[in-house]
């Protein structure tokens, strides 16, 4: 068990990276859904987005 410590460390790192990747995917997907919903509501969200970018 103790001899495979670096291997378990690599597994843990891969697991952490996979979880982080999944978290980024979920957050990006939810942001995309929210953006598309607001786009359907407002209609002209592209100009609003450009205005927000120019302000920021």
C-alpha cells in the first residue's frame, strides 16, 4: 500500500483536475443557459453586451 504512494498522488491529482474541469463545464454551461434565457427575454442582448463591455 505504501509503495504505491506516488501513484495514488497522481491519481488524486488527476481526480482533482477532472473535478475542476467538470466544475468549469457546469459553471460555463449554467452561465450559457442564463445568457441564452436573458437573450430570449431582451432580444437585443448583443448590443447590451457590447455596451456592458465598452463600459467595463
